[in-house]
C-alpha cells in the first residue's frame, strides 16, 4: 500500500494527537477505534465485507501493509465471519504504539522522551508533517460544514472520530456543538464505517458480549451494514454516555505513551 495515501488508522491517530502536549485524546477508546479503523481500511481495499453485524474475509490476498495484513490473517484464521463487536473488543495490545512508531519512522511524528512523576520513562509524540494533519482536518471540516456527502474514506474517518469521542477534542465548547452533531450524522454515509463505529461504542458501553437485537421484520428497509446507518441519529457520543469517555479518570494520563523498563 503506497505511502501517498495515509490509512484510516493513521489518520485517526493523527487527529487524536494533541499538538500542544504530544498526548493522544481519548486513549482508551482510541485503541478500540484503531482496531475498527483497520477493518474499514481492509473493507475499502476489498479484502473484507460486512455480513450483517459480522465481518467476512472475501479476498485474503495481502495488502502490502504489515499491520493490516496481520489483522487480515487473524480474520482469515477464524474460518467464519466474526462479529465486529467481538473483534474490536478483543485484545489489541500495543496497537496504538505500533502505529505511533510507524508514523515516527515515516517522519510524521517526532518522539520526545520524558518522565512521569520523575520516575517512569515516557514518550510523547509531536506531529512534524503538519501539512498532512491539516489536510486530514480540512477534509473532515468540509464534510461537516458544507453538507456535501463525503467520500467513503472521510465518512468512515468521521464515524470513527465520533465513536471514540474525538468530537469534543476537535470541536470544543458550545461553539462546536453543531459541528459535533454533524460529525455524528456523517456515520450514515458509509455502511462499513457505521457498522464499525457502532461496534466501538457497543464495546465502550459494555454490551460487546450481548447479541444484537433480532433483525427487523420483513418490510423494513435494508439489512447488513445499512442497519448501522439507520441508528446513527439516535447515538450519543461515548464521552457523553454515562460512565464512558469523559468519566474515565485515567483518560489524560493514558495519552502519554510510556516505555517502562527502557534501557
């Protein structure tokens, strides 16, 4: 996969990086979002497709991106479609660090070593290619403010940004309220992005182990990934849901990427 185009996990991570502090906003939910963003990227590459609320491998050929191909191989080994909520809620240890390290190798971010409480070694990441970060943000802003249906990549990025609670980071305060609402509404423009975004929010809300409601009776519109889009208007951002996002006490500190025991 060429470097002329950033993958959705990379773009989501760049959106979450705070340029002032070098930390990531909403770090706990961001980890889930990165796993979901991999699914969307694989779907856009034609490797997987939604099957109801499940994900099915339709073309196991590698993409050329090692991190995506690792996820694709894990999905292939399942042998049958896997529920998106189970995949996203599974262990993804080190995924955020993997992408940060990759962005550092590509020259997109710069690692700054430090210490937490004067003892624990930490690493913060400052964006260096600010033009690319601005381009990503401009695409999102344009989709929100113009009302023109966005391309699938931007729609999926918007859906994931909403799902992980980046709305208040990107569009803070009362003046950003309408933009946050429109960010949420962009979920409906990409069925796969909508499916994954709702799965991310389900995991955060603790419903990942519960089966989804049975399909609507015959005569209801659509099926499969479209069902995620139909629920978009009723979804609240995770940061505003009880016990999720802003209510998590470790959110700020979690943005510091620690390398304990570093030599």
